C-alpha cells in the first residue's frame, strides 16, 4: 500500500509533463529499481535498519524517496508547457 501512496506523490511532481503510457512505464521502473531496494534497506533488515534507523510509519522513507524521485523527474522533464489560455485561467480573479 505504501508504494501506491508514494507513486501518487511522485506523479504530482511531473503532472502534465509526460504521456500516461510514459508515466506508467516510469512508475513500474521506479517501483522495481528504487522502491523495493530502498524499502529493504529501511524495513527488511538492510544496512539502514542495522545502523538503527527507525521508521515506524514510513514517514522518512516515504517522503524522502518521493521527494527525490519527483525532483529528479521534474528536472529531467523540464518546465511544464504553458498556454495563454491556461495562464489567463489562473490569473483571473476568483470571486463573485
């Protein structure tokens, strides 16, 4: 269940920057090559667990892992493509 919550945090970092199929591919690759090994380091008797790192609810593991993955994805993908209509939509006053 933790994997899906981390995935939602990461996807928020690169929303509107890649196609859905690319997002699914990134998510599967990230889960296999990043999530599973780091999860083992912290919870499965890995080197961080043996050093005494305590991560009861996954706060440290979840937020550090999601933050770094989201940041790297955003850096690699670059800025979001902004259209004039979208820019005007967010600068328009939102009151009655």
